């Protein structure tokens, strides 16, 4: 009878181990699915980050171009204002007055 009792205990232990093993397999499969989903999410986020970086580069280039255009316009405006001021100054002098009037009209 002791042998039968030991055999029953071994069988019960084996059944519990099989149930535990099946539970571990299920958990492992769930972890694999979760890992694949995480990898897909990481790839998707990486793509979005790359797209955002590309957009930022384009925006930066556009801002640099706009700043250069603004700088050039400021430079041109300053140059123009200096020319106008020079003409106005020359208008106050009697001799080159006619020439200054013509140039001021041109500007």
C-alpha cells in the first residue's frame, strides 16, 4: 500500500508539474506576442520620429532661407535709406541740387 501511495503522490506531482508547464507555455506565448507587438510599436515610433526629424530639417532650412531673405531685405533697405539720405543732404546744397532731385525721383 505504501508503494501505491507513493505512486499516487508521484502521479499527482507529475500532473501538477504538467499543469504548471502548460501554464508556463501559455505565459511564454503571451510574452512572445507582447514582444512582437512592442517591436512593431517601436518600429512605428521610430518611423514617426524619423519623419518628425525630416520635417524639422525641412523647417530649419526654410527658416534659414527666410532669415537670409530678411537679412538681404534689411541690407537693401538700409542701402536704399542711405541713398535717400544722401540725396536729401545734397538737396540742401545749392550746386548739385538739380542732380540730387533727379536721383531722388529715380529712387
